[in-house]
C-alpha cells in the first residue's frame, strides 16, 4: 500500500484547519464566487462529506458493484444549515470523521481497495479511486481557503 496514503489523509484535516484559521473572520460567510461555499460552509461540507465517502467505501466492500446515490452538496448545505454552523466544531468533526475513514482503510488489503461501486455520474469507482478523490477534494478546498489569504 502507498506509504503516503494514511499520513496524507490525516494531514488533510491539519492543513484545512491551518488554512481556515488564516481566513479573516469577516470573510467566513463570504463566498468568492456564485454557487461556491463560504469558508464557514466549507467546514460543514467537509465534515458531512467525509461520512458519505466512507459509507460508499463500506458499500463497495459489503455490496461490490452496487450503485450509490449521487449526493447533492448544494441541497445538503441548505438542509443542513451550513451557513449557521460553528466552523471550529465542524473542523473537529471533520478530523474525527477522517480518523474513522483512515482506521477503516487500514483494515483493508490490496484486493479490497479494488472493490467498486457504481456512481451515476462518475461510473465505476474503486475504493482506491475514492481515496484519491478524498485527497484531491482536500486540496481543492485548501486552495479555496487560501484564496482568501492571497
């Protein structure tokens, strides 16, 4: 297994926390573009998304090849009142969720990492693909948060 995988997954929360702490308080509720999350909403999104991703990984083990439902992140933000959540609580929740994901993944062997689900928009995805997505997703939001600082 890739020796950078677990440290990278766990480091995501640390880097996201560092980036968020540098965002000026007056910008927490200001999205940089239409239809993008504000920094406060990013924290809630990451915390909620982590458990969705882990559930999909578990589904790949329990029901290989089965279909997952597309997750509407915009609807989740509205239904979950992301704009009202405490971003530091959400950061903590994200790190706890990520630790659970890492613990789950550590228990898998190489063959299990290749188990798949079918996503209605993205097609067949292995657990390894989903892990790579998580790392890219972290970087996407770190870059987004850093845009408030640059």
